[in-house]
C-alpha cells in the first residue's frame, strides 16, 4: 500500500446553490487515482466528519489517492437547503468536476448511506469515475426516503458494496437481491454483527475497502 501525503486542506467548492464546504486529504505525487467520499443524511446529523466517511477517506488516501469529502447543501458551512436527494446529485457532480480539474486522474467514488444513494446516481454515467463503493446502501425504503438506483443495472465498472448484517436500512436478503441484479464486476461484503453505522466494526469496513482496491489493482 502506498502512503499518502497525510496533510489536509480545507476549501470551498462553487456549487449550484452557493459554496460547498470541503476537505481534501492530499495524495502522493505519484497518485494513480483521485477519490470522492460522500456523507450520510444531513437531516439526521450526517456531515463530512462522519466516522464511516473518515475511515473510507483514510482507506483511499492510504493508496496515495487525493481524497475529497464535502458537506451537502445545507450541512455544516455549505450554502443552500436540503433538497431531499435531488439537488444533492448536482452537489456530487460539482465535486467530481473539481477533482477532475484539479488532478486529471480517474476517480474512485465512495458514499455512505444517503451519500451512497445520491452519489451513485450522480456518477453512474460519468466516464471519469472508474469504480464505485457503496457503504450501507439504503435499499430498504424508509418514510419518504426512497432512492432510484436502477442506473446501476447497466453499470459495468467495478462495484463494491459493504454493509452490516444488522443494517436496518439494508436487510441482507434485499441487498443481496439488489447486488445480484447488477452486472459484473461486483462484490458484496457483509460484516457480521455490524449495524448501519458499523459501530465497533469500522476497522473491518475499512479493511474491506482496502482489500478490494488491491484486488482490482487500481491502487
């Protein structure tokens, strides 16, 4: 595994409804890819400082990738208001555009929960994104929170899904059925006894990401 530069840079991205607060973990000069990680639902406390996001960032940055995380509109210091997963798709595209301009490298996308559901929709047809990671993908509808991930049914790039066996938003059987419906290459990792937030199992989640990056040989 490569060693990233380790330093971080705070910045703001020019988003569709104003500035988006962001943090970049600097990568190695020899970086082969850049990475984007998106946070969980902001209405329920999700921000770029989320523990799952942090561990995903560290996993990707550990390969030397410059790794960006940002606050969706209305979260933290980001401008605008929560848009129920619609406008947030454009926020993700803003971040992808910034990474592309800044580094001109193929991009690995990762998202947790809401960040996965929204981000996967945003990057599905983006040739700049070469692999995707869904952490705690919410395949179980909850109240008004339903997400259309049908675009993945024709997505032939590498896909990793990591969830806990006790994830109430992604029951194992429903998640397995969803992953089975997708084209290869794909991998599903279920972490036993882990809940939606991988409480007490964050190291295993991070190791699953690291192992997959090595296996598909992009790190």
